[in-house]
C-alpha cells in the first residue's frame, strides 16, 4: 500500500499539545501509538523495504514514494476479470447447457443447445464485457492518476533534513531529521465477524509557514512491516545507502521476459511441472500477453512526479566537511539503546524503563 498524504486534520495523537519522544506510547479513540522519533534511535528491527517504496537511493538522498510494483498484476486482474466473464458467457455456459440434451424430452442435440445459448451469451458478453472493461480501465487509470499527485518524501542524509510536499503544492516543507515525528499505531474495530486490528506507520511534518502539521500514513500488514521500513530509513540517514535496501525495481516488459526465463529455468530444475508451464502461458495469453507490463511502464513514466526545481540546490551533494552531524543527544541515546539490545532488551522494554531519562534528554536537545 502506498504512502497516503492526508490534509491537516484533528490531532488525535496530541502532537500540537505535547511533543512526543522515542518510545513513548499514547492512546487515542480506537487504539494506541508508539513513537519511533523524535530522536530516531535504533529499533532493533531488520531494515526492509516491504512493498517497494524506495524509488531512489544514492549517497545524498533517499526518496520514499510509490513505485509501480504490482501495477502489471492489477492490469492483468482487470483484463482477466473481463476475459473470464466473456469466456464464461461464450463457452462455459453454452457447454453446460448443451449437456442438458441428455435429459430432455424434445430430442434436441448438444449443438442445438450450445448454439442457442451461445447467441444469448454473445449478447450478454458484449454488454457485460464492455462494463467490466470500463471498470478495469477506470481502476487502472484512477490509481495511477492518484499516485501522480503525490511527490516522494526526500531524506537528505548530508543535510540531515527531510523534504515533504503536500498534495497539490509546490512549496517544500523542510523538516530537521532528528526533530521529525514518526510512529507505529494499532487500531481495533468490531465487524460482523469479530474484532480486527489494523496497523499504521505514520510520519508528521511541521509546516511552520502554514502553521499546520501534515500527516502521512501507510497501512502495514504487521508491526514488523512498519518497524522494518522505518529502520531502513533510519539506517540510511545515520550510516549510508550501503546499510539500507536498494532502490525498488520498476515493472515493465522486461519483467515479463524475466518471469518467463525464471519459469523455464525452474522447469529445467524440476521445480515446476508441465501443467504449471501450461497454465502460465494460458493465463498470460488471456490477459493479453505483454500488454499489462506495457501498462506498468506507462504508470512508471506518468506517476513518478518529479520534485520541482525549487529544491534542486538543496538536493545537491555537499563536500564531506559540510555534512551535518548527529546531535550529542542522539549519539548518547543510540549508544545506550544499542548496549541494551546487546543485553537482551528490546525497543519497548528499554524505553519503559528509561522513558523519564529519554524525556530529559529530549528537552535538553530541543
């Protein structure tokens, strides 16, 4: 799921009333959130970019946004839905009805029933297939258009700053890295089948010019997904690109070629059956072969909204002697928590025992 920029709204986490600190837990109406920063200390999680949102990684900055990962699958699903409906109307239903020749009193044969229902299916598939095609086209285009309205968040490790753009705005919001607020929250709700929990990785950006706070939220499958993404960002900012996941690959027609090559290699090593090979070719044939991957390439070109020239200078590499340095408070806190990790403590255990000290360090730093 991509990062979702949200318009200013009620501050349910109370950020405007009281600045949080790393490890602090706050409750809200439907759940609670644990803060991972300010003072972005180690979390002990494995750095991962699950979902492929690191769209640029270099020595100067990391761009976190929405890649076109999964776009080919989305296009294939929409085409498959349409083609499946057409095939059901023109082949499956007439064939099933054709077999009714074995228990009818009129002596009509299979071909009569098949052709009778084929004509009806032709009419239904024409209108229904058009409706499904229109639905699929809307889903593919609307999701790409929505993604194109959101610029990536740029983490500049040399300046130790973060650049954020609100949707529809060309005015950058520059946030100091160590003062940035991030959290992982869990919300609990009741449905007709029981109680469900949803997890969200969030970040907040202080827009001093507009006197507001912008919230960015991403739904994650598990708390591990959110912690791993944040830890990958943190390691990039503190240690460099070699410590975080590489740039997410984009999908295109080359992806189709690679998938087919991998499939044949797996077959040669007896990791795939002939039936599996046949299904791969059939499923890709009815979803228009390479066309979904061409759609993914189009999405990649159209939806990667570039950052404006206003931050070109800010994004340039700096001589190493001009790089911003981590604060003494962050160094000390990181050293303490890494020592605690070595002694078997985890992120929350450490902060529950040391929250009072962490707040004191935070107040001295800010």
